[in-house]
């Protein structure tokens, strides 16, 4: 499981820029407390589910 927030930058919004491969959206990978990730940034789904049931916090 990996949670990424994908968004237009304020400059892209202000300029009404089209998102393209040359001008992609911004991206931030969010981390969940108690959900260690592998070398590709993924947390095992079962570990994620346990954290979700305990009210895990996203950082």
C-alpha cells in the first residue's frame, strides 16, 4: 500500500497550465505511523489494515 498525494502546483493553477509529461503534477508520498515501507515505498497491505483499525496517523 502506498498513498500519494498528486496535485497541481500553485504556479500551474495560477497560469492554468495543462499537465503534461513535460509539465507533470507535483507528488508527495505520505507515510503512515507504524507501517514500515520496502525499498519501493510500499507498506504491506495487512500491516496497513492493522494500523487503520488502530486509528493510524498519516504523516
